[in-house]
C-alpha cells in the first residue's frame, strides 16, 4: 500500500532502497533512485537540498507499484519505459530488446568510418538490421548530420517504437522503418550495414538471467540451434546491398568470434576490425569485401 512509503523525499528514497536491498536486487541504490525520481518528477539535487520535500500521494502509489514490479524481478528500465543509449533516451516496448551498454561498442566501431564517408561524399547511408528501439541507427544519425538510415525489423511493434524514438530525438526525417525479414524487402545500397542480431542458441535461452529470459523478447534473442543463423543470412546476402567500399558490422556473443569470422570469410569477406566491450569480451566484428 502507498501508505507504507514515507511522503518526504529523503525518507522515501531510503525506504525504497531498503526494500530493494532486502529483496536482493543487485543495485538497490541506483534502481530506487531511478524509480523515485522518474515517478515523482524530482531530481537528485532536490533529494540532497530538500529531503523534506513532500511527494504527492498519487506519485507514491505509482512508486509503490513500480517497486513491487522491481522486487518481482522486472528490469528497472522496463518499468520506467525507457533506456539511455549513447546519451539518447530511447523508449522501450514489449517487442524491443533493452539496448545494452555493450552495443555502444558497435556504434563506436563504425562511427569513424561512417563519419569519414559522410565527409567525403556528403552522405552516408546506413542499414540497421533488427533495429529494435532504433538504438544503433539513431546513435549514428545523431552523431552524423549528413547520414540517413533504414531500420529493418520483423516486429511491427519494434518498428513503431523505433519511429517514435526517431521523432522524439528530431531524427524522424532521416530515419525510415522497413518491415522485413532480414533483407527480404530491402532495396538500394548502403555504406554501412550494421546488426545486433539474435545470437543465443535456442537451447541456451532457458539459462539466461531471469531479467533477460522473462522480459526481453525471445525473437530478439534466439539465433537458432547454434546461435549463428542470423550471421549466415547476413554474410550470404549483404553483398547485394553494400556499396563498393562499404562495411558490415555485427555484434556477437563473446565466444563466437572465430565461428562468425569463418562464416563471413566463406562468403568472401575479410575481418577489418574486432572490438571488445567494456568487460574486455569480444563483442563487435567489422567486415569488408
């Protein structure tokens, strides 16, 4: 009940943190702060400067519900409905993967090439396969004013979310959503083809962390029997849509570097770059013809 929570901001934050800590949540201080600030419309500065500030009872009841969802294991950003990625706020929906910091590695990996292309040609065309929230495409568009992007997804819900994110970020005029199963409906040619495809093997889905298994869409996780099916499709078909000097960049599972490199090599590509994530794991491979 909402009346269990104190109405003053400082005690409210403390009570929320204690409740999440008692439930064994990994980062109770951060998650409680995100929930309280988001649903009470307050800031960290206010919590420090005016801990006695009263929070309206309507907000308390929403915070109560949010804390219960978090205690039940729902990821905090699903509860908030958005996630920060590359400094951009992206709305989530049930059929979008929650963008992870590891995927920022992919943006970092292609940004210098995409920027140089745009400076040389006055444009850079990007194709983001399995765009989800639009995270990869929108981070690149935000960084490169001359770039345009097509975000492809098999989920109409994900595409609607990506279009909304593009609009909210003022990038709607340079982002096009395309409902397609991989390259099926794609046309034109691109300087960069990027993808964070599903790469978990079907049998391993059940072993994922609860927060991923129970709340991320399985369609965005399941890469087939060995987790490599999407890479086979991309390697086999990308050449028909790639500009002469273009690059293909893919996120991978941290044990998949050799297999994915082999799949692309067999299709006539060479490895142009391999990038590690913040944890030092193999995370992104960049290929060229």
